[in-house]
C-alpha cells in the first residue's frame, strides 16, 4: 500500500510535466467582435384607444411608465417583450430584425415592424424602427451606446421628425429602447429595466 502511494507520487509529476509540454489547443474561432458591441433591446407600447382597447401583455417597467406619464399617456399596454435588434455589423451575425407582426387580439391592426441599427459612432447608437401603417412611419432614437442607456419615444408620422416638436399622434405606439452589456461567453444578459434608475 505504501509502495502504490509512492509510485503515484512519482508518476503524477511526470504526467503533469508531459502535459505541460503539449501545445495548447486554441479556442474555436468565435466572433470576438460580437462581444465588443452592446446589445440593443426594444419594447413596443400602445396607448389605449377605441382602435386599440386594453389587452394583457408583457410587463411595462416602472421607468417606462414614468416616461409615458411625462409624455401624457395615461393608459397603455406592452405588445412585445424586450426584443433584441441586430445591427449587421458582424458578418457572421444572423439578422432577424422583425420586432412585431402588427397583430392585436389576433387581428392585423398595424403593419409589421422591423428594427435596424444603421449607425454606431462617437459613442452613440442610432436605433430605427419602421412599419405600423400601410404608408409606413418610423422612429429614430439616438442615445449613448453604453449599458443602462434608455429612452421612450413616440412613433412619428414622418421619419426624422423631432419628438419634441408638436404633439405626437396618440393613436400610434411608443418605443422603449434599452442598451445592455455585450453578451459574454454566448450568454444573453438579463434585461431588468427596474434595476437601472
């Protein structure tokens, strides 16, 4: 028994030394560029109107509710959960920027919405969402490209319209945008808007 322990004590350092001499395997070529970009999430919120009666939907976070109240919206409901928007800056990225199919209560009330991130520069990110009406409207939201940045903006009838100029059409939805940290090791970051104030 003492002899077997002695042999193990001699063999283990020998095996460890041989393993140290072997070349290290390189990790599979994952896109490290993906880990550099912050994730962008959007949530679509609809004001309650005769055309869009109140429905059950995903939770509306308290910071979104505060922003809606500041913008004069008293009754609303979320029609999407937090949906990631891909920007196509990565050649190997699968781009599926369908944000919402336009249905409320099983009927097509709006046209489908698609999202895009056409620009990231100077520490800012531009988030675009298009759709809603047959003629098409879009919203452009520019904010700091850092985790925790967030905004709630109304959809405007004309692209590029300043949301502060004039009163928004209260029949059109609002868009909440949240910037989250880049994904690490293939894991999605959890989005919890209430923890960021």
